[in-house]
């Protein structure tokens, strides 16, 4: 059962980082385009990690 708590903590941290990066990307869209693009790229990478964790955390039903 420990791994479930570990996955939940990891998912929560990744979601917070993803939200922060998307916010940075949106706020710098017109001020600093390269910074906005970098934040969006990092957010996409985080979303991939989040999807992997969600896949590993899913309940297996038979």
C-alpha cells in the first residue's frame, strides 16, 4: 500500500509543477516568447511523466 501513497504524492507534485509552468507560459507569451516556449516544452515533458505515473497507478481489473 505504500506505493499508492508514493504515486499520489508524485502525481500531486507533478500536477503542481505542470500548472505553474503553464501559468508561466501564458503570462510570458507576449513579453518573452523564448521563455514562454521553454516553459510550454517543460510542461509537455511533465505531462508525459504524469501520464506514465497515472498508467502505473491505475487499478488492474480482471
